[in-house]
C-alpha cells in the first residue's frame, strides 16, 4: 500500500507532522492523467511549463505538488514542495510506487549513438534461444514477459512512470533479466529517467555526434552516456568495442569493484562479405554464415553474443551458431524484394557515422547501376550533423532526393540548405521534394534495373511529425506499393 508518507520518506522527505496519510493512486507529470489522490510533478519544459497546469492537476485530484518554484496561490489540504530536481524525485518516487522492481532482476543497459536497438534485440534473441526469461524495452520492441511486440512508448527510454510500470510487469512475470535501451536524454541529469536503477551490465556501441540541440556539446553528450557506466552495481561489467572513440572516458567513469571488456580483445573476430550480400563472421577456425546485411550489424551481434556469454556463464564459442538464425530488427536494413532487379533498402540511419557505414558498404557491394538515396533530417533537432550527412551521402550516391523526415516546425528549405552545405561531389544530382510520398514515387520512377535505392531516416516509425502535428506513416508499405505499381522495364 503506497501511502503519501511512505512515498515521501522513500525520496528523503520526512513529514512526521502528517496526521492522515492517504493512499496514493497515481504519480503523474501530465495534469490530464491525474486522478483522485495523485502526486503531480510540474516539470520545466521546452515549449511549456508544468507549473501552468498545477491547478488543473489539483482539480483532477492531485493532493501533492512538486515544482521548481514556489506556488503563490496555494490551496488548503494540498502539500507543496519546491525542488531543483523534480525529474530525479519523480524517478525515485515512481520506483518506490511500483516496489523498486529493478532490484529483483538483472538489468542490462545498452547505449550508444547507433546500434542500440539492434544490439539490444540481438541480445534478447540469443538469451531467449538459451531459455533465459528475459525482457526487452527499446525504440522498436518491448517484452514484459507477455511476448514481444512493438513498443507503445513515444521515447526509446520512456518516462519513469512508464518505465517502472514496465519493470513491475517484468517482475510479476518472473523475468530474471531485462534489457533496457538507454538514450542520452534518459541518462542525462536533466531528465534522469533511470535514477535508482543499478545495472549489472553496461553495453556501449559506437559514439558520434548526436542530440547537440539538447546537450549543447559533444563532451556533455558523451558524459551523459557515461552515466550508464556510473550506474553499474558492484561487480557489474562494462562492454564496448574498438569502434568507440571515447573508451577512455567510459573507463574513467567506471565505479570501483566493476569490470571492463573490449569486445575485439576478449572475443577476436573478422567479418567477410558473402556472395549473398550478407556478412559472415569468422572466429578462430569457425565461420558463421549470418543473415546480417552490414559489417556494423555483425559488430553489434558479436557485442550481444559476448554479453550473453557472460550472463549465461558459458563460452562464447558455444553461442556462435545462434548468429546464423538472428531475425532482422524492424526498420533496420530491410531489403525489399521486387520484380525490377533493384536492390531496395529501408533503414533508420540518421547520423553521419551511420551514413558512412551504410553508404560505403552499399557502394562497395553494388553490382553496377546507380545509387539513389532518399533522406532528410529531423527538424528542431541537432543541426550540426546535417552537413556531414550530406557530404557523405553525396560522396557515394549518384542521385539524392532530399525530403521530409520529421520537420516539426522547421522550414524544409532550411533543413535542405544545411544538408547541402558541404556537398562537394558535383556529379551527384540533387533534388528536393518536400512530400515524402512524392519523393519516394520520384526515386522509384527514376530507378533502372541494377540500381540501388536507399530510403533512410524513418525505418520502423509509424508517424511523420510536421508543423500541424503527426500523421500516420509506414515506409515499408509505401515503398512496396509503389514498387508493385512500377512498370517493369526490360533488362
């Protein structure tokens, strides 16, 4: 039973003078979600302030308010608290409300700029194949013990109330391990969604520039990522790869009585591109024929495999055969079969580093034909990456169609201007088509047998966010439909 006094004590607030301590039914940061006997946290925000909705929260039943500034018009029988860290206290109270569920399971955190979702999913698949009762929460999928399904949450790492509800479901379903995809926002002290969670493992993929509109500097972004390692419990393990240029910073953040492994040193391997357009993995005298489409995906799979070997306490070699049966992850290197002799790929790639990995591989493995790429960049988000994305894409592509990704309130022309600012290859033809559906239609119309088409940036996502809000979107369905309607050309 969650009494108000008990929850306050759990976050370090002693209120011995409380005569009556009601049972709390909900903890909210959105006033519209408040019900009778709620606690409301008024978060500061980018577009609005939670303090503007305190009266609405009280009208809906909130009896305790946390804000960053004193409330001038206080109501009787309502408790008010001022704090500089409402999000941290929110995370702590949500953990207490749901009975500290993370303490009953082994929590594995996965972070990085690119590769979080695939690494998390591959680890989940490997552990499941070995009979481990494992949960998953990430950008693409979730499993709280009730079966794997698309994640319903807006964020890769959801707010603390949703996160701890998910973890409580994992606990109720008797899971032993849970894999959490951890974003830099969630790890930052500004959001602190993962406060109270101690991790048994911290996996870090590649790190490059991203989300600087929020973090303001690459150093701050990397430091936020390092918070995952700082949250390792005693005896916890940090795993990363040679591709991580900030290994030293993560090692410096490692708490006492914890361990660190560099993947390539602990489990040396090489990748070989097969004639089937996939990547095979060689370890010692063993070659595993995988369905993986990029060397970087093979790296993610090996990081997941090494993690699983430590979790299961088995030799990594014992798990290697499982890589041959890995399922693709939604929106990641999805190959679209067609009757036009085209190589068509849908991928979520939206950073310069991901572009280098993808474009270089696609160009290297192309068997003639042009490389046509369609992409944009998210509006009102990190602008520093745009020129680099454009430069890399134009270096490899024969034709580029710039279009909307999630422009939000930013002008399409401004986004395209940023992307084009460092394009140096004058042989690459550039077009701008604002509507993504029309842009896809144009790319498919231009394609000839033997061409490679890359549709980038949306992947698994189900909406496009513009100035008027979100509208439904399905990239794979749109591409498949237009390919089906394309006139077949003679080879």
